C-alpha cells in the first residue's frame, strides 16, 4: 500500500497529573480525536470554552474512512473556521449518476439552487479533515490536546461528575470532569466501561472498500451501479477524492470471508475487471465492513454524552455517519457551555437526547431502507427493485423509488421543548427546529447570512429599509437586521438587494426569526413583539418548558 | 399516454416501498405472486379508468430498450 499523504506526528507531552501526582477536575473532557471529537473541541473553543482532549494516538486517521462531507457539516466546520480549507482541498460534487447493468439509468443534482456559501457535498479524506481541525484547534488555543492518552475507564462519582482513568506512555493517571463527550468511536471504551451497548440491526451483507490512486478521468460525481457487468449481481459505488484517489465500494455478500477479500491478490483482480487491464493504479487503503444500523437507547448518561459513532452507527450509503456525528456536537456544545456557565438549568442537557435521538433514528431509517434496496431479502423485493430500475430510465416516478443511498440532510428538530410553535400559517421558510438557510448578503464583513448567525442567540429582524427599523434590544439576544434597501452601516445590518433572504425565509417587513447558537430556528413571528421574542428566548434556553404560548408575567 | 401520472406523485415513497416489501415477508413465491396479483386488481378497481389502465399496461409491458 502507498499513501499520497504524510501523517503528522503530534508531540505527546507528559500530562501535569503525572508530574505532580494531582487529580484535577476540569469542566469538559473530550475523549477521542476523530472528526467529531476535534470538531467539538473547535466549537467549544469558538464559544470561548477550554477543554481537555484525550486521543489514544499521536496522529490522524489511518486510511481515508469518512470521505463525504455534507453541506450542513461544512456550515458547522465554517463556524469553527476550517471549511474554506476543506472546500479548497476537497472534491466538490453535486451530481449522482446511477447505472443498472450496462446502461446509465438517470442522474440527479443534489443542490439545484445557487446562493449558498457551501456546496452540497465535498469528498475529502478523513485524515485531511482531522489534520485541518487539529491546526484550527491549536491556533484557537483553548484545547489541552493530550496525544497518546488512552481513556480506559470512566466512573460517575457521587457528586455527578465523571472520573476518567487514562493510560499514557509515561504512566497512568486520573482526571475528573463535569462533562465528558465520548467521541471514542464505534467500539467506545467509555460505553463499555459504563456497561452500555447498542440496540438494533446487523445486516447480513459485507462490502469491500478500496481506495485507489490512479490517473483517470472520472468526473467529480457519485457513480453507483446495480449489477454491473464487472461485478456480477452486486452493487458498486465510485467516488472521487483529492490527490487522484478514488473510493470504490464493492458489495461482497454475507458469505464473503473478510480476511481473504482484503488481500491485494484478491482486490487487484476485482479492480482490473472494473477499470480495465490497461489502467495503472496503486492501492492506498483496503477494508471490509458489515452493514449495521444501531444506536444506544440514550446518548446522555449523567455527565457523559455519547457523540458520533460511539452513540449510533449506520451503513455508509448516504454519508450519514460522519455527518450525523458533526450534527451531534453542533447540537450539544452550546448547551453544555450554557449550563456550565450557570446560565441555564442542567435540564437543557436532556434536550440533547430529545433532539439527537430522533435525528439518529431518521439516519438509521434511511440507511436501513437503502440497505434493504441494495440487498433484497426476498424474491418479491428483488422483483420490485428490478421493475423500478427498468422503468427509471423513462419514467420519472420510478427514479424516486430507486434507492442507492439517501444522502445526508440535516435533521429538523420538530418535537423539542426548545421550539416555540408557529402561531400562523407560513408559506415557506425554515420551520422551528430546522437549520437556518444560507443566502448571499451585503455586509461589512462576510457576504453570507450564516456567517452572521451562530454561537449566540440571534433575532433575525426583516425590514424594508435599514434605517426604518429600531432593532429589538433583548437581553441575551443579538438582533441582526436584514433589509431590502439601505446601507450595511453596522456590523449587525445585512442588505438583501435581490430579495433572496426574504424569499428563503418567506419574510416580510417586521418578520423575526429567533436563531439558536447552533443556527437552528427556535421560533419565528410574521410580526413580532419584543415580549413574544423574549418568551421564545426563554423556551429556547430551556428556562421554561410549556409548549403553549403564555403571557410574560407583569408584561 | 392519457392521464397516467408518471411523474413522482407519492408522498414518502420510501415509506410505501418499505411497507410493500414488508407485506411480502414470510410468504413463499406463490403466495407472494398472489399478493401482487390481488394488489393490482385492488388498485385497478380504485383507479376505475380504463384509459389510464391501458396506458399502464402498455408501459409495464414495454421492453427495457423502449420499444413496444
């Protein structure tokens, strides 16, 4: 195997606990320096919060592993400050092409709409994502990065904090934390030490992943084959990555022997059948995986929050693993920060389960359905698949039935105590619980709406003319004005000259959206009063729990 | 092509497909074919328009190269 990438080695310092023998208590420990753990460290740093990050290794991921990063993840990465670098390096794609046997059946465009800062998807090897996140987190200077620190045990103390046992090359030590983020992967030692496990299905199918380095002229698209001539009766996926690396997934079937299938002398002939004898390539990484769609019953256990693969796993068609994990920390970090600051009751932390369990279930449902389509379990299922694929070339309805993976979309938190329900009918726009939509703006700083949201509560106040509005002055909420006309004379005034923001938010003069620190909509008002926004603020922060609008006392 | 809808027309098509496949769970091939036959008759009766049904018959019969 050859690699186009040189792994950095990060310095593993002697932890202070080992030099002075003390047991420290810190607010937040993150276990695991994968994309999810590192993104959490970056998000906390952007919120101004120091964390300790423990990683068992001293470098980034071996093998490219997660490669597809969805628009919503890129928007979170942009809040942390690494998205530009990722997009620059990554392969931007939005077209999927689907083949059945020897013919192309149809293709689909994932982001038919312009005017978003981030593309629908990029492909970028996990090691680059981690590498860039380490650089960003280091530059932010808020994270105590402890490489070669392996957390082997966690116990919950009587006062509700967690005590971790950590093994390093220099010896073993203990550290205590108010909150632990377990981002320690699918085989999570933290989960095991708490005696917890996954629930759900393991599918009887196996896939081979091969990352291949070659000079080829495949376009920047997702290509999926059902029953191609070069891999009889099975499915194959092809994706382009940077550095002339291609990801190819071969369905193998349940009977396949993983150890045998991984051998280069078995993999190389498979690839030659697909690519043709004349194509020179190098194997960069090979792995065999089994489909699973499982999650923990709950993601919060006292001071411990499971994020990413430690909490839930899906089959990879749909890019819902890595992206789901990024959305976990998007949801969690601001809540942890607020509660640790003492600004809101600890009950806000329970809404992590309220919001991310339905999100995980949505990912598992979509992933399960894709898996079932790819691996029919009955003759009837195989017949319907064949029928849909045959008709898909000519009949548009059949294209919607064909399922080669439903690609990761951000979850809308429809049922959460933090939402304030609409009190009128809306003609469009993001509903409470949905992520805010991006759009181009004229501003003193960044020319994209989403860059003006996040990390704090924002009241997005729509008005015809920038000078015609007196922005709401609400404690704990920053008002950002969106005006059709006028000058962006203040940092918090955005101009929407072609009306894209108004249109995407179904807004008119006087509309207000209350946007959470994770850029999800908490509430919206066609015509807002300050009192209504204040009540929505209290609900979004978990200060009140009623779902019915109520009068503010004394207002 | 009369008025047979061939554009996507079914909300949550993935959910329907899942239930369709689940309806066949545990059936042998004969029972499975019978289920499909009943399903077609039920839906044809519900559609109740011979022009539409004739178009559907023609499209379903059409070979994959597009010829009739």
